[in-house]
């Protein structure tokens, strides 16, 4: 897999992150809030690891 493909996939993950953030604003999320928080933490870890591995490339 080349760096451009990885960058595109990380960018896609970042867009999904925004959706999860919007879910947290829903008052009727109930116990799913725990799962959404966990998904956000894991996505943040993935994005941070990508940026540490490829510091010059970012996701743009």
C-alpha cells in the first residue's frame, strides 16, 4: 500500500470521527455513549500514530 492510499484512508477515518462527535450530542444515546467514546479514543490513537509515523505528510 502506498503512502497516498494510506493518507486517503486516514482522511476518511477523520471524517467518520466528526460523525461520532455529533452522535455524542444526541440526548437519547444511552449506553451506546460508552461505545462511541471508545471508538473516538481508538480513532484518535490511530490518527496520532499515523502522524507520528509520517510527520511530513499529515493527512492533506
